[in-house]
C-alpha cells in the first residue's frame, strides 16, 4: 500500500511504496523522526523523509533508532 505525504504548505509531495518498519529519531533541530528508503534522487540512491509528514504511518508502532545528532 503506498503512503503519501507532503510538506506543510503542500508544495512538495511524495509517495512511499511500503510502510517502514523502523525509523531514526534525531535530537538535533533539523532531522525530527525520519525514515530512509531506496529510490532515485539527484544526489544519489537514498532518500530521507520525515515520517511526521505521512499521516497514515503510526510512528509509535515502529522500532525507533535514536541518534545523538546534537553532539556532532
């Protein structure tokens, strides 16, 4: 089942083919709760998207890998 999301204003939209089973949660002021997926992008084969922009995904049901990005 594909999931769709967008930025807050709706100018950028995306579709995720499959629901993620785990995600990354970073404590910096940029990342938020993200997931990474294989795909095409101008900069390479990995795309990151903020799961809080995909209302159908239950973040609490995912395995969350915590990252201390504030210390980098």
